[in-house]
C-alpha cells in the first residue's frame, strides 16, 4: 500500500516547505507492509534524510518507525477494505496470473503460506499496521531529533486513547519553545522519559552539514581508488545513483559526498532516499545525486530501458557495500 500523511503540524504548508503524500513515501520507500502475524514485526531502521524545497533550501527529516495493533473495523475505515480482502487481492495479483512454467516448488510454498495467513485472518479481529513519526528541521540535529521522537512515542503513542492533549503540548513545546543556539553556544532542554536532557550545540561552521560527524567512515565502504573516482564524478556534476538495502547508510554516504564538496555546494537534484514514486526523477537530463533501496532495482532497470534511446548523459550506479559501480546502460544490455 502507498504511504500517506494522516496527521501533521502545522496543519497547512508554510511558504518555504510543502508536505504531500510524496513526502510520506520517503518514510516507506517500498510501500506499507501490513503484518498479519503474531510474531514481532520486522522494523525499518530509523534514518534521517535531507529534503530540498524549490528554492534549494535544505531541511532534515528524522523518521521513527513502529507497528501499532489495529482492529479490523478501524482498518476497514482507514483503507476502505477489510484486511482479509486486501490480503486475498494481493494474493491473487501475485499468483493467479502465473503460467505453468512459472509455477515451481518455491511458488507453491508461497501459495500455501498465503492461504494459511488467510485462514488465520479469518479467526482474528486485528492486524499490525506500520506507522512513522517524523520531525523536520532546518538544522541537522539528528540524534537530538531522534530522542524527541522516542519521547513522543513513549509518552503518548502507547496511550493513544487518553493522551492526545499531551501530544499537542509536547509538539508545541518542541517547535515554539526550544530556541536555536547562537554561534559557539549550546541550549539544553528536557522532554519526558529523557532524564539527562537534550543539548543543542551550534556548529562553528554554519555552511557545512553536521549530519555526519565522521566522514572518514566512507573508507569502511570504499577503497581509496573508488572513493577518488566517485568524488571526481561528483565534482564533474555527473548523474550518480547509490544503491544499498540500508536507508541509514544511503543517507550517510550521500550526505558525506555532499559535505566533501565544501566550500562548494551541490545545486542539482539531491534525493538520498528515493521511493518507487520518485523514479521519474531518474529521467532528468540534469545531474543528480540520489540513493535507492536495492529492492527497487528491477523498477530502476525498467526506467533505463524505457529511456535508452534518448540522448541523455550516462548514469553511474554505485553499490555501497559491494565497493563497485557500473553504468546504467549495462543494466539494459543485460536484459536483452
């Protein structure tokens, strides 16, 4: 299912930042996956990603993911469909149109597992639905924003029925009462369930990203030769697409190369974590520095196939943990 915004503050967009459901897909780049099992759902690792408005101003969005138990009647109101019906429709789309050649033992086992889930759903009146809370700031206080989100989750989300006023008060406090420290100073504030408090420290250099405190960690993923080649591609404003299955690592690596440019700035398209609905931005003729989950590579390949006859500059694909890169055109040649 596609992600969408169900609650926000402020309720209306500001003149510098617009929020829509495309922004929501950054929280769930591969879509929302409902968990039907009693077992502990697998969580998405929390991450921070920069987002840029039309003026080129950068904001930082910190995410915090969790699963919440939802009764079937509430699920039906939210998604206009009973969870069992939704599961059966997904089951039908996946398997019923398969040819005999595609049907193998692995697929048969998946069908059996899906039918067992359907039977289980018939006896239960609830499912687990993933949610994501976000804080968006003009300043990259990553660890501090994460502590604030953890406080919101611990103090409010676990008691959704009776603490909504507390949620409003806490959000108003974070947005309107916590000042940004002046240069070479720090501000300390307190939130529930964080006894030591949270410190905001103003960076000495305002123009350089402080999202990453140790750019040398790039050497953990790339050899010196590969690092120099990638940095050269950035300097020459090429189209670069980073691939990995870890969103935190994607955000870290892309932002590190942006930081290495200082005192210069990257003024072109910059999307550290692309969702399946953002793949159209790979078709641009302008330079870009983007990141995408490895599970979406089949869709990326299809985008390159559809545009292989157009006169556009080559895309350089960088696999982070594999320490290798390839050209986008090689993806299309492998499919022929």
